[in-house]
């Protein structure tokens, strides 16, 4: 932690949309946590070689499964490493422990829960205890979050107009407003209106969060 009380987290995930959305959410609700995102081992090495000093590394399952590179990074850096998992799997959890990971987070967690877990690890607590505590807490599982969303899949999807659904499918692919307008044969300003409308219905703040929510709930 820096002198200003800021904790620095290096987020390593190959999906830029998820990475950017998670970084944005964490820094929005936790001003004392700064996140730098990278999309691969080579980029991460360059980040570290430039003098980046971190209190925690948060990396995805994809990189955990890259055995040689993953284990090398965990063993050579004197920094706690937590793992992001697409699914709960006992074998993967055992591997994470054997590699010295300080904890793990399921991508099914809400943004609020991930921040709570990060704070535990940054405070020196056992990150594996976080999932146990969460599993026994009825309140945390029902807490609303603008990052993860709480509406059932059908209710979310049915609230969108056919055009909003089309626009959302393009947002999830990372397509720009200009490209969406060209593909649908409409004006850019019309695309912006559709984005604004679907963001309101999905209870998110921007197009990135809308796309992430669509992927989380398999809306597209």
C-alpha cells in the first residue's frame, strides 16, 4: 500500500470487456483501490519491468490453466495472487492453493462481493474464507449491484425492444456506435438513444456494463 493509503491491484484477464468493466466498477466504489489491467503475460511482464509495484495480482482461470507461465509468475513475484474462476471446481481450487494463490473469486459474484473479497486479501486475511462466509450469508447473495444485476434473465430480455436487443448484441462484441449504425442502417444519434434506453432498463451506467450484464445473463 502506498503512503496515501492506496492499494494497487494488477488485473490479468484476456477478455478486455470484462477487464475494463471490473476495473471501472472497483475504482468507482472503492476509491482506495487502483486497478491496472493487462491482457497477457508479455504485457504483464512489461508492466512490472517498468516499475509497477502491486499489493495484489488478480488473474483469470485462463492464465491459471497456462501451467508453465502461470506457475512461473506466482513463484517469482513476492505479491499475493488471487484467481478469477469461470466456475467453481474443486480440482481447480486445489491447483490454485498448490500454486500459492491467496484466494479465488467466482465470476458469478457481484461487483460488491468482489470488492469485499479483495479488501480481505489486501488486509492479509485468508481469501478462501471469503467464499465460505459468503455462502452462509443470505444478505450478500441478495444485495443489488449495478455491476452484476439482479433481474432474472427473462425479465431483463423481455423489457428490451427488438432494436435494443440488436444494439445490445453489437455492444457485447465491442462494436462502436458508428459501426452499429452502419450495420443497422440507422443514424449514430439513434444508436446512442437505443444505448441510453437499454442502459436504463438494465440498470447500468454505460455501454460496457450493459454488454457485461448481457453476457453474464446469457441474453445474447
